[in-house]
C-alpha cells in the first residue's frame, strides 16, 4: 500500500516537471523589432543578371518596406526569431499591387543565408534565394 501511494506521489511530481523540461526547446523566442536590420537593406535579385534588369525580378528592402515591380509593401509589424543558422525576420505587411486601390495584408519571411544572400517568401515552403546586388537604387533607404 505504501509503495503504491509513493509511486502516485512521485508520478504526480515528476510528470509536470518532465513535461515542462521537454517542452522548453519548442518555445520560440520572438522579439518585436522596429525595423529590418540595415545589413538587409538594398536591392536583392535571384542572380547577377537580374540585378542588371531590376525592373523585372529584383526586390528592394528598406527599414520598413519591401518593393518590387509586382508589389509594394509597408511593414506593419516586424519580428526576429532565432533560427538554426541565424535570425529569421518576419513581417506582417500592407501590400498593394500596381493598379489596385485597396491594400491587402500579407506575411513575408526574410532568412539571411550569409552576408550576400537571403531567402524571401510568404512562408517557409516558398522561400526563394536572392543575392545582394552591388549597386542599390538611391531610394533603397
């Protein structure tokens, strides 16, 4: 009888402790930030040739915006989350396409892949790698 009762007490104490210890790594430490870091500002494109024909494929990142030939987005909220290879930035943005009058809300993810490469997309499944163009347009900031 004493052993059974001790086993229940041990289980009642250890189970919550074990659950809290095991769930700790699953917690994401999301930090709200005021703007994208300056190292991400500038023109980005899928390859060097696209940098020369920026009107089609390049995107321009600034402190609080994302601009391309297809869409112009202003960031509403920005956050930074630790990732396995460095920080991952995400933005909730108000975006408008050419010819539209009503902006739509979108999500964007920015995952640096080194000093001159970045993956950009609306979710992790559709991230596309871009490289930093050597010359940024004058309105990149």
